[in-house]
């Protein structure tokens, strides 16, 4: 081997750099365990809210030592920035995809125009966006062009307005305006991106990730380790629309008259509905007599007075006009927004805006405010005048937010406070349509532009409010169209199960290599351990994220990296059997195996690249580790193993056999006529394909939320539960379509529901979790609160451990990407094999085998999807499995084809006889690699955690079918398509 010294030096340096990179991870892990132990020693479980207190103490401990030097070359703060990034499924946290509303931006650019053509184009774009892959902006332009008539984008009441006067004028054509609007939209999305980045920086999680997804207006945000999930969701989705309004006083006669008139009108509107309910649910006389008298009186009051019966007089001295139970606020708000009710507002208050206060966490009532508005609905002062905001404490030492305004804001604030003082009204400070506080003014106009938001806040809430105000408001609403939330306890379970599968797979492979190849196997094992070190080192150096599928990718690499050494050792054994000397046999073995190794790994690498391009989240992690593993495996197998073998055999008197006494003569002198059995194989495969196709057409596939949209929840109970019983109860609550399955142990279920899948917002997520909690409360231990039940609480063993939400639009995109990934991988591989083997017949054989394998795996999932005791949903992880099966099948097929090409170039085809010889000569390698890979997959399947079980099952089937197809499908198809050419060449 040339340049041995250089390769040895590179290997040593590569290994040292990997150890150095991983040292940061070990340092942070030790210090964080020390912090956890310290917090446990200081705060006992008997203390109230001990978990939150321990977390706060851990953070304080780590902050106090963050700058201390560790091992003379780093500190905790420095090491934390350089440690191996763990993904959501290993660390817990939240991953969301936000859709910035391009519609909102367009309306803003058009100054909220009432132009009917513009608004009709928006409505048409809304409808078209549900079934189109085009961006919302392009759909709007298409819709506008269809209906515009004489209307232009540069009309004064559309984009040729005062706000865009510097860039758009009345004379411009639509084609001239469109690029300007595209740029403005892009600038707004960039602005939203920067606003979100600033908010996240102030949130306090380590290693957050935020990135734009092309030009779609989507922003991906990952907050690994975030424990307060509700806080994170609120932070990401709130627009931070800060407004200052003057309120109407409780004593305003017009407001009082309006509420009375609205109540009377609602009686007429709601009376038909009440009568229908009465007919539908007649109450017997006995039932009526047995009902609770006080409750009956209350119900009667509310039925008689649908609005006034739910309103409670406001506290004297406050600037609210009334109060109501929090549970009634949505219904009352709906009444007040009804067009028929709004028409009852007297002329002097006809533009009044009604808003609820933001109630305290455990409050049962909320105040209702009447705000002085105008025809345009604009506030007296908007939040863009705020130049700075800080979390602080008020005069009563309660958490508050202090704000400083710019010059314009200070002047407007002085006018507003002067009016409030003269009118003896309040100033409502509104953030995202919730009144946070509404103080009065007791000493005249306030100059200087300083103000304060007070209320029933926690310290974290005031930090977040100040954070979003400093960062600024989003230019448009940001809807969470996809989210995944993983509790920290589930993340720790994933680490434990991943480590267990890793160690078992590793142990088996190490033992097997020694059992089969003796001392040569020891060298392969050392190279394999070195390979794992390099993979983790490279992952850390690149700042890549390690996920649970990523661990599966590394474990799979253990099985597949053995393949290169198996190919090399089998070729060396062949060379030794031909009577070559030890040194020559080793050199030729490595040289002759190189072509097969490269071809096999390139085809697998191509599928990994496609998976990386079209996958997302954890699946990208799987593809990343697979690609890194392929490169490091090639280096360790070809160079590191050879360095050790050469170093050992170069010393005189040392014997190195590439087998043991048991395995020495295995698979030697085989003369199986594989091609003669191809017709039987065709019949068997035809039956398998027919059954698979029939099942796919009749049963279909159990598509997960990734592909159809919806929400899924992994929920754990203290005791075993009946999924059918729970499904029946939840379908009553959510309507039909809710699916409940046992997920792993009998005390754990997975709930999937399409309920309100089209509706976005944290409020909807909270509503659904509330409905789940209420329905499932009887299965939970006594005293389990809603906060205990929802995802995010640490050290929890019951409740929601993980939740996933996928909107229908993004589900369509995922499905399209999955289809493109599979088709793209087949096309790329066809072209590569055509380029490599120069005959389309080889490509046809390889693609036929891959198509066969994919159809059989899909068929088995279709047939057994409802009976297997683990998750068999078709999701992104399943697509990753299919692509890996494609890669593995091609790996096997290419090795066989490579040997066929080698032998037939030397000896010709001889009517297929030499093809059989090639198959026999690779049988040892095929079975060896398949067995080690299969055992590795079984280890992950058994010990790798419930979420990977369906993924691994698909790959296990794929490896078995792929091994069969490379011998009995790919080669026969290639041979049959070449028969005429072979016959013509031989003159037969």
C-alpha cells in the first residue's frame, strides 16, 4: 500500500480530533449531572412545586460555574456550545413549522383595501392553496389575472397607495408591479425570521435552531430541551400586536342600554334553537323535580337572559364594564361579534370594540372592556412606538413590564393620558387582542413616554412580554402548521433504548467477526470501533443533530460497514486458495474488492442523499448519520484494516488466516444452478406481487398524520387500558375518525384525530388537550391535574408524553416529497448502474429487484397493518425505511453484478454458467452481510423503543426480500434480457 505513513498519520489525527470534539460532550454531561445532584440534595420532594425549583437551582448552579476553566482548555459555557447536539426525540422539547401569512402581508401592503377584485383574488388564492404546490403569492397573482378586468395592481386603492408611493405609481403595468410585491413579501418574511430569532435568543434554551424553508413563507424552529411547552408555543405564535386604547367607563349609559337591547334581541335569535333542543330532548316531570333547585334557577336565568344572565357586575373602581366566567367568554364574545347585535350599538358608541382581559392562570372570571374605537378600527397608539421594554417589578413588588417610547410615542402618550385623566377613563394596554391591564390616570397627562404593564404575571411571563416587545411585532400572523412536542422523560427513555440496541448490535457484530474470520476479525473489530468514534466525532464537528433514527442509522452502519471487510476477506481467501503468497493475496484481495465496495457504497450513498434532500427533522438525522457512516466505513475498512493487517503480517513467522476451524470450508466449492430455478422464483415473486397489489388496492395503507394531517398523542397511564373503549369515548367527543391503538405496553396508547385539523393556534391545541384530559380523567390517578397531564412536565410517567400536529397543507407536501424521493432514487440508481456497467440490462435487473422489494414491503404493511402489536403507520420514518431498503437491495445487487462482470469479461457468459459461478462465489459475502445486518436490525427492533418498531420491521422485511431479489430477480432479469445478445455473441 502506497503512502502508509501518511495514511497512518491521518488516521491518528482523525481519531484525536474526534476524541477532542467528543470531550466537550462528556464535560457538559458530567457538569450537568453534578448540577442535578446538587439540586436534589438541596430541595426535597416534600416541597411544593419541587420539580420547577430544582430546575431553577440547576440553571443557577450551571450559570455560576459557566466561566470556570475545565481541564485547562474549556469552560462549561464553551463546552455547551460545542457538545454533540441531541435532537428533540432524545432531549425533549418542541419542533414547529410556522407559516407566515402572506395573505396578511398582502393586505397590509394594500393598506387593508376594500377593493372587491383584490379581496376576491385573495379568497380564490385561499381556496386554491389547499390543492396546489405553488406559493400563495403566485396563486394570488393567477387569481387576480383571471378576474381583474380593467383593475390593475397599481390602482390607487390597491398597491399604488401612500405606503408604496416611492416604488409603485399609477402608470405601472401588472408585470412591473409583481417583482416589487415579491420583494416586499420576501422582506417581510425575512423580518419575521429576524423577529423570531430575537425572541428565541431571549427564551433561554441552548442550541436552538431556526431556518427558512425556501420561498414558501415557512420557518422551522427547534427548541430542544424546552420544558415549558405552552410558553414556547405562545412565544412563537404571538404576533406581539401591542395597542393602547381609551376605555368607556362602567357608568356609560349607552353601553348599558346596548347590553340590555342585545340581550332582548338574542332572546329572539336563540329562541328557535331552544325550542328545537326542547323537542329533541324532552325532560320528564320526574327528572325536572329531581334537578338541583339552585342550578335550575341559574339555568333559568341564563335561558331567559342569554347575555345578561352570563355577565357579572364589574368590580367598583375598575375600568371594565362587566365580568364573566372564563368558560363563558367565548360564547359571549360570539354574541357581541354577531352582525345583528353590532347593529344595535347607538351612534355615539357605534365603533366600540369589546375585548376580554387576559385572566390569571387559575382565575375563573375575566373582565370585559369596552374600548373607544373608530371607523378604521385603529388604536390611539400602536406598539411600533415602543423603543425598549424590560421585565421589572411594580411598586407592590409584583412582576411587571416597563416600556420606553420614542419621541412620537411620548407625545401621543401624553395626549392619551391627558384625555383619560379629563374623561376619568382607563387606558387599556392590549397585546394580541387581550387586555393585560387598564389603569386610570390620577395626576394629569404623563410626559416622557414611560409606561408600565402590570397584572397577575409570573416572572417568566414578564420576561417573555418584554422579549417580544423588544424584538418587535411579526409583520403577519404566524400559524403553527406542524409541530412535534416531546416530553423530557420520553427523551431519556429514547436515549436508554437507543444505547441498549447500540451495545447489543455492537457486541454481536464484534463476536461474529472473530468467530467467522479469527484474528483477521479482531482487526476488523478494531476498525469498526474506530469507525464509530469517527462518526460521533464528525457529527459533533459538523454541529449535526443526533436523533433516535440517527442512532438507528449508526447502528445500521455497524451492520453494513462489516460488508466492506467481508468483501475484502472473502477476496483474500479466494486469492490464497489460488496459491498466491500471503502478501500478494492480501494486496490483490484489497484491490479486487475495491470496485465492489465503491459501487455498493455509492448506490447506498445516493439513496441517503435523496433522503436528506426530501426528508425532514429526525429523518434528516438518519440520512446524515448514514452518509457519514458510509464515508468513515470506507476509510476504516480500506485503509485502517489494511494498515493493521500489513503491520501484523510483515513480521516474520506470523500466520494470519481469514477463517477459523469451523468456518474454513464453509461455502467453498458450491455449484448451485441459480438460473435454472429462476422460473420458480418468477412464479413465487409474481404471487407475492399479486397479493401485495390486491391488498394495496383493497385494504390500502394506514397513513399517519404525516400524510393525511391531524394530531396524534402518545399517552401513558398507570394501569393497562382498553383502546377500543377509549376510542369509543373519544369518537363521541371528537366525532368520527379518531383512532386509538395500543402503543408498546398495555398502559400506553396512541391517539390520532383529524378534529379541527384545519384550525391553527395554541388555543385549539389547548382545547383538544382539555377534551382529552376530561375524557380520560377516570383512567388517571386521583389528583392528576391538567398541567400534570399535558406534555412537557419533567420526571413524568403518565399523561401525554409526545404530541404531533401536521396541517393538511404540509401533509400534502410531505406526501409529494416522499413520492419524489422514491421515484428519484430509482431513477438515479438506474442511471448510475447504466453508467457503471454500460448495459441497460443491468439497470433493468437492478430496478426490477428494487421495485419488487418495495412492493412486497408495502404489501406486507397493507396486509398486517391492523394485526401487528406495534405501530404500522405509513409516515416519514417508513419512507426512510423504504429508501434504505432500496439502498441495501442495490448494495447487494451491485456486488453480485460486479462479480458477474468480472468473471464474464475473463471467461464469457457460457450460456449462463459463469453467471452461476459468480453467484456462488458471492454467496458467502451475501449471507454474511445479510445475517449481520439482520441481527443488528432485530436488536434495534427489540430494544430500540416503540417509535422505531415499525421502521425497523420494514427494514427487516426489506433485508430478507432484498437478499432474495439480488439472486433470484435482479440477476435472472438481467440474464433473460441479455439472452439474445449472448446467443448472438456465442453463435448459439
